[in-house]
């Protein structure tokens, strides 16, 4: 799809791409260039404290799994089946 480069270095992202990616006003996009190609990647930015908390929680879960305290499922269907039985 073609779009025009406008004043102040602005471009318009085609609506079907915006819809497909679920983008909305205020979303952040990381823009970079490599070998003449422009890359635009939607990103989510979270506070460091929140990310650190998630990392800690994931670490604790991994430790429990390694020690056999939490069940490990072969696939998502097996997990959902177990949850449905509760």
C-alpha cells in the first residue's frame, strides 16, 4: 500500500492495517531503519516496577514447577480440561 510523506515527516497508516493490528490513538510505535528499510513495530510500555513484579512471579512459578509443586501440561487443551474439572 502506498501512503504519502507529509509535512513534519508525517505519514498515514492505511486503515485496514490499523484495524488488523488493533491500533488506536495514543498507541506507541517503535520506528527503526536498517539497510534502507523502515520498520514500525507497535509496542506496549509498562512501568519498570510492574515488569519486575511479573518477572518475580514467573520466577516463583518456574521454581514451583521445577520442584514438582505445580502440574505441567502437555498442551493448552489439557490445562483447560483440568480447570473445567474444578
